[in-house]
């Protein structure tokens, strides 16, 4: 019994390689391309790397979500021609509830 290796190939890369592409001869043709080193297997990250990528994506979404109200307020103030440098600093340095209190004092 021989050990078989299963590879995941990129379909776009396969189409970029010149040659015949018929349904009947595809398996043989792909084997020949692999033997000659014309195509490479796709990278499949291990479980730890997948979890790390998921955490990084989640962190980025949390940061974007946190910045969204501040950006919205700053955009409204810019439309009202109230864009001042100290005002934008107030918005980023404090939580939203204290920002409104400070805006009322300005």
C-alpha cells in the first residue's frame, strides 16, 4: 500500500499555466505539472495560526467599532464648520459622555 499525498492547488494559478485543459486528461496533466515543479501547493495554516488570525480580525473589528462614533461626531462637526484641532483632541482623549459635556463648555 503506497502513501498518497493530497495537495490543495490554487485554481487561478492552474489557469495561468499554459497547456491543454480537458476534463479527461486533467489529472494526468496536473501530475505532470507537479512533477516538473510548475505549480505549487497552496498554503494551509495550522490551527494555532488560524486562531491567531481570527483574534487579529476580531481585534481590528473592535477597534473600528470603537472609532466609528468618534469619526461620525467629527464628520458632523466638520460639516457644521466647527472643525478645530483642540476639538478633535477632546473627542479622542475622553469617552463620548464627557466629550459632550466638554463641548457644551467650549
